[in-house]
């Protein structure tokens, strides 16, 4: 049996995409923050239902941090 690719990852080319330019099918940083906040909210509901208090607290902190990062990005875009 032959192995194709050898399990190695391609080496990065050293080129970076300009900020805000994402490959097809991928959202930008703002979209990621919105998704993270929404997922944390839903997971927190699940944690509350099962009385996982520490997880609920950590997920609430995650949501707050994602919201704050989104606000900070919005402020930078306005200036």
C-alpha cells in the first residue's frame, strides 16, 4: 500500500492575505465573533439546564468577551 502525501502539511508560503480578505466559504473576524457569541449563548443554556454552574459562568464570560471584541472592532472601523 502506498502513501500519498505522507501526512505532511503544506508549508506556509509566507504570504498573508490583506485584512478583511477571506477565502471563499469563510467569514471574516466579525462573523467569527458573532458565531462564537451565539454558540456560547446556546451552550450556556445547556449548561444551566444540567446545573453545570462553572461551565455556565465560563460560557457567559466567553459571550461577553466576544461581544466586547466585536464592539472594539466596530469602534476601530469608525475611526
